[in-house]
């Protein structure tokens, strides 16, 4: 294969200009989506020893035990089947005919409305297409990177002004990603603090398995605020269009109900996830000085560290699916209407696929992780996250604060399982 | 039925018969062709179904859209004039018997 006439374009994320490199290894050829499963499977074992507080504190030892026993368990504490092997999670992602995203009694639908994340095709694709090119690499390169860089400068400045002992998450990563998201969405009538409050309260609703009325009240209040903000912005952006999602939606024949639900989903996923990846990646690097030094010497490794971090601690650790028919999944039989949790956080540490999977190692062989999901619901914000975290924030951070380190006098806390990230990360320098 | 031949860097070739309208990516993933991942399910969002189309079929291919073009800049293996995303090339009568090369996974 000759590269003599190869276009000279550069990938805005990896910085690669077409150096021959290994392609992603194929891990999927054992999976043949869509074929009818005729053989009877075994019943899923019951994991009655799994508790939500244990999952919240550290799910990974639990996932290790579950994966070693069976790819699928019934977990009474979570009231659904949990799917923990890479092969089984991947099979689900690639087959929306048997594994529907349109879950009944969905807490997310109650909290945020019926967004594209809980629709199957063809309905899902109409909503997805309505986001146009706002989140795609071309628009990021032409438009968003400059805005992300300015926001990063501002919030890095605030972190430095706060001084050693500041919290990396709450004094930098959260406001930075919230401000980026505010502009991507087109909420020119709100603040980044509003975005943070909306995101957290509606996500809390999405995870309100305990049916706490206070959680529902706060979620509903934010939902109403978002509706009002959208109603105000749509006519303004129709007259004065920009590159935002709401601006694109203002000129499309998309029902207002869908716009509202999709924006709420985007507020949830577009803030906490890049925030958590940024903090987790930096936390991991600060705990592995050899890898940190390698990244500082070779800027291309920012993108590598980002991907390894998403594999190591998937910020969305589990999402739901529902079987549309009786199925046999990796040898386990599941009746029609079964509620499944697709546990990406476990699949990404499957030793069948990743060598020494529990270790954060940016030098590991490149293999596709499932952190962004797959199939038609592949994360629409993937490239936005790569850009704002790996391309803009991380290089500037280590240049401005080369001696950034974890504060030895205070403890960092990583927590969560459905969503996982740093909840406390005091840092110091100087 | 039109056929697609996927040629691996080792020279090993797999011929697959597919229905018209099937994309090269879907044909590869459904039949377990090594080296084609197709993570995003065909939305030109992930660049993991990169293939090289043999030049004799070039003028029968659909044009490269802006979405495909920007994603081809982000492929892992080098982009050449023959590069396409498998998800954006759907089988037609004109493409019957198309031959494509799967990118090398050799360092």
C-alpha cells in the first residue's frame, strides 16, 4: 500500500499525520450479532452477596469475582441482571433488536424525559441526526478548541489563585467542563454553576433507586429550569445562530419534548463524564510518576493516557438494556423483558481481553475498550471529550503547573459505580 | 448477490456474499473479518472500520462526505488515497466483486 499521495491532514486529537501504526486488534470476531440463538443456556447465578455500598466504594474486586463465575448474574440488590464480561457487553451493544435501550419504568425517562439514549432506531437516529455537526471533529477543530483553550486558561487561573490545597475536581475540572458544555449547548442565559446544579440533580434522579422524594423534587426543579432556559434561547438563536446544539435545533422540525429530553441527557453526560475523566486521568498520572514523565516528554501520550483512563475507570460504569425476546447471552438464558445492566466498568477490565487489567498502564497494547459504548448509541460526545480533556486541558495543565502533585496532607477519594470519578482530590504545587 | 473480498495484510482473502445495500463494515463485522471493529455501528463517528479500496473500483465509489473525510484523518493506520470508512460504502451492482485491503496491524 503506497502512501505517496496520502493527504497531509492531521488528526486534531492524536496529532497523527498518518504514520503507519497497528490497527485496532480485532477482538470481536467471535461475536456474530443478530443470529438467532437456538441452544438453551444455563440460568444466571444469583449474586446475593453484592451490595450497593460495596459497589459504590470499590466495584472492581466485586467485578473480578463476578466475571470469574459467570458473564451474567442476577443481582437482587440492584434488581437487575449485571453483565460483566467483555464479550457479553459487546454482543449487547451491537444488537439493538434483541437488547432494547427503551427500558420500561426508566428512572432516566422520569428524571430527564425520553431522550435518544432510551430510544431504539429508527426513532433514535432522528434525534441523533438533529445534533448535526456540532459535536463532530471538524466543528471542534474550527470552532470549539479555541473556546475550550480560553475557558481552560480562565479556570486554571482560578485554581492557581486558590493556591496549594485547592481541589482539582471542584476548583478546576468541574467549572471548566461545565463552562464548555454551557457554550456547546447554547445556554447563553445560564451560568456554569447552573449547568453543574442541573447536571447533578437530574443525574441523582436517574439513579434514584431508593425513590427519595427530596431527590425527585430537586430533579424536577432543575428539569423545569432547563425547560424555561430552552424556551427562552430557541427564538433568540433562531434569529442569531451560532455553533451550539440549541442553535441547530432551533431551525429543525424536532418536537420540543425531544429537544428538552435530549438536552437534559446532554447536560448529564456532557459535564460529569469529561470532568471525571480529566480528574481520574490526572490522579492516575500523579500516582504513576514514570508514566507522568513519559507524557510530559511526549505530548502525543496525552491522548493515550486519556483512552487508558477511560478503559481503567469508565466514567459511566453501567447502563441499562432490556431484552425484547428470550435470549441466550454467552451461555446464560435470559427471558424476554429482562432488565440488564451492561457493566462497562467490568468489561474494560476483563482479563480475557486486557493483560494485567487492574493496572493503569499507558504503555499497554492498544485494544478497543468499551468506555464510550458501542453500536448506534456510541457516545456522541466522544470527540468533544477527547478534545477538551486530552488536547486542551492536560497539556496546558502540566505546562502551567509542572510540579503539580497530590496533596500529601489530605486524602483523595474515588467513588461510584454507575458513575465513577474523583469526589475529592486536593492538590498542591510549589 | 454481490461479493466483497477482504484481503488481510498476510495475503489471506475472505470472500463474502452480501445483500445489496449492506455496508462493507456491517458485512465484515457480521462475518467476523479480522481488523474491522465498527465500534460506532456505522455513523462515521469512530474510524475503526478503515479499509483501503483497490484502485480499479475507485470511480464506482460514492463521494466522501465531510463527516467521513474528517474521520479519515483520525484513523490508526495511515490514510491514503484509497482510504474509506467501510460503514460509508454500501454494496451496489456497480461494486459487485469489490476487493478491499484491511489495514495492517504490524508495527
